[in-house]
C-alpha cells in the first residue's frame, strides 16, 4: 500500500501558510499555491480585482489539475490557500472517479488533512508591514473573505481530518512542521548525518568545508560597480540583512531587496533606513512580482538558485542587463543570522558541503544558460577559511 498525503492549509493572509508549505516541499511535498496560479492567470491583477467566485474557478481548476497529476505520480501535495469556505475546500479535496480509480489501481491510500494556521493580529500586522503590503488592501481582502467564511473546524467531507495550530509564529513553526511531518511519516532531513555519510565515500570532496569569507565582497564590487549609474534599477535576491546590497548599490536610482524571512527583512529595513532609494520586500525569487524588463542589474548572493528563479531573472532583466550570482563550493544551507555552536546549527550559519565545485558550476551555469542568457562568465575565488574536518570548523566558530 502506497501512503499519499493531501494537505490543504487554510487561514487569513499572513498566517504563515506559505512558510509551512515551502518547508514541507523539502520533505517531498509538491507545493501548490493559489496566489502563484492567480498571478499566472491574471497578471497584474490584485485579488479583489478578480470576480468572485466565477473568476476564481479557473484558479481552483488549475490547482486541482496539478494536484491530480502530482498524486498520480506518487507524490504528496500541500495546497496553500485561504480556502475560507466549504465550497473551496470541496474543490481541493474532491477527486473525480477516474483519479480515484487510478489511485486505487496503483495501490495508493490517500490521507487528507485540512490544516488551519493562525497568528494574532499584531503578528499578522508585523508580517504585512515587512512584506511592504498596503494594510487597507489586506483588511479589504479579509473583510471580503469573512462575508462567506465557514469555520474549518466544522468542515465535513469524506475522510478529511482537521488540525489547528493557533500560534504559527516563527518560534513555533519548527514544532508545527515536526508534528505535520510525523503525521505524514516524513523523516527529518539531518544535514549533519548527511555530511558524515558523504565523508566516508572514497575520493569525496565533502571533507573540504568553506566558511564564507570576505573575498567574494571585493569581487562583487569589482564586477557590479562599473555598471551602476544614476538610472540603474537593481534587485538583490535573498538580501538577508542587506549587508551585500549596501556594499555595492551606492549610486543606483532604485534598489529592491527581497527575502522570505520576516526577521531578516525587519533587520534589513533598519540597516537601510538612511537610504530612501532602497526598498526591502517579502518575495519569493521563484515568483517575482515585477514586470518584464524591469532591472538593469540583479544579484543573488548565496540564495538557492533554481531553474525557475533563473527564468524569472531573465524575464525581469532588461536586454543587456547584468545578473551576478555568487555560489559556494558545495550545497548551500541558508544563513540564519546567528553564530551557533552545535554542528547542525553551524551548518545553518552558511556553509558549503557535499558537492564538488565543478558540479556546482556545471549545474548553475546550465540553469542560467537554459533560462536564455547568451553570455555567461565564471569567476572563481576562495573563501576566507578552509577546514579539512567538521571538527576543525566547529573549533574555529566557537
């Protein structure tokens, strides 16, 4: 018997549905977002500009189609949607007869969960401000949703189970994620164990650990600054606390920094408080909310690059524009803004492990070229500290 899981996340805007959904993606779930489909089907239109419900039917149908394809391929699905009433929930949970029979023929048992995520009004407000959203628009959206809202706790549909997490703050998200994973039989992604197992392989490059140093900063300045003038519009993907952005953006007309971590966004806004030309926003690099041909320069320093993110860069970059990507000598694990001492936390500080440099360069160069870029130049430089063992790195970071 194949155990499959269909999760529908419900809640108000900024209740943290997207964060949980994207975390689950790391554990084999296909992430389906009604917001992403909406932007694809109705480019440039805000949610309230789309007639309800008739204008939303194509969005829900697209989600259903992607859901069925994914389930039939043997993968779990998480749907990120406000899903404020039972009509929408039925759309996401109901399967047509053909899909049911196909799953049965494959020996699959589908588990369905409706999961409500909540935060208090103060946290929601803080998140909206961090994302640069108009609060009046948010309140209008919530008011519109309340007009036909139905409590998900009372939802009854076949064998759908209901879960509620009333405090989906960043402090509690790890606990929520672990609970959901345990329900779905997901194993934890233990990067430390991965390092140990890889290190044991013969002729492995995993024994070389690079702690990101200052060398890449000088390289960035040399590459980017000659291209900046008074009309330059820039985007920094995965801006973090805006340290790189502040380094090389002086003289540009307008600079956008984007990230998906609210805490880092708030810190970044403090850092750029005296730079009115810089705007820090919450945004996913795989789904840029900018028009085509917007930017003269786009930078990505250590934020995970994907084929989709490269396509978005190509779409939003002007003809003849510059895309600068800084990667490392192995798998990058996102910087969390803290200097911690446990092995798994140190890896979270910003290290590169596992893959050989040539493999990384080959993969990322292919992604960039596949997106449409015709001229790709690779500059190699070395981090400030290199260690042969993880123990040496731990000693250094202590």
